[in-house]
C-alpha cells in the first residue's frame, strides 16, 4: 500500500478502478474498491446531473454497487499499488 493525499485519490478515481483504505471518523479502517469512471458504473446508478456539490469525496463502491463518500476531514488514504 502507498499513502497518498485525498486530492490525488480523486484524480485516480476519475481514471481507473482503485483499491484503497482510509480511517473513518470513528477510527475504524474502511476498505473500498471504487471509481468515478462511468464505464464501470451501472447506468441506473449514474448521476442524473453533474451539478452535485459536496465537500466530501464521493466515489462509486464497486463491491457494494452504491455511492459512498469520504469525510472532508480525511487528508490521506492508502492505495494498493498497481503492478
């Protein structure tokens, strides 16, 4: 695993599917496999408009098949390095 800042995670999510983990507000570790690439998001789950504003980092969880978010207070995440 490699530690990166949340801004870099947002960039990576727009380009590919990524395994990552982060510490939630309650201190537990959340593991996720997510993306922001529409090609991997079922059509019925894709946002209807792109005007959604949030201070949290949103991503589509490919294992849960649902949208999830990371608190704006999370500054770093651990990502699985691609080979």
